[in-house]
C-alpha cells in the first residue's frame, strides 16, 4: 500500500521499531553512521542532538556490526570516530557514553599518542583496527542510543 510504508511492522526484525528511523538495532542499542566528516567533539555534539552519544563497542561482534555501517557502496570501510578518548588523562581511555572501556582492538603500535592523539578512530590500517588520532581531524562517525520501549 503506497504512502504508509513506515507504519508497516518489520516482521523479520522484531526490535526494529524500538530504534529511531534510520538507526540500526543491535541487542538493546541502536547505531547510526554519520557520513559527514567532523571533529571528534563536533561528532559527539551531533550525536547528542540526535539524543545519543558517540558509540562504544564492547566485543568483536559489536565492532563488526559497527564496521559494516561504515561500508560504502564500493565495499570500503572508511575511517570513523567512535566515542573513545584519553583526553582527560593521557593513557586512560574512556567511552564518552559512560560505559566501561572493557574491550580494545588497537592496531599494532597503537595507541601511540603521536603528536598528542586523544580520540579513537576505527578501520585504521590494513587490518581495519583501532588508532588514536588527533581529535581535530575530521572523520565520519557512529552514534549510539538506547532502544526505546
Ligand atoms: Ca592520548
Ligand atoms: Ca595513533
């Protein structure tokens, strides 16, 4: 029926309707890829405007899920911000969504704080792992929010 497609329940993704439109559900959270490159703090402010935060990831399954969101039509997964930062205390990493920093997937030799790098980008290097980068660099980003019940 044309015109009211958004009202049709998605039978094959039972928790879809719990996430805002155009967000992607994974367990109790919803993720959104923001393609426009932004400074890390601008990316976080943008996520807050969307009623979320820059995303955290807590296991490999969540990381692979987030990576797929960054994949363009050419199949390339672009470098993008997550919500990790050690700007408050050098070497002490936190997630800005206030969850525990309990999983890491750093590239070899990272984080190296090269020239003062305090923000976490993903899809870095040949192995598409994590890197600390200067927070003033501009990257696409991934926001997260809680499923709304
Ligand atoms: Ca640092
Ligand atoms: Ca680095």
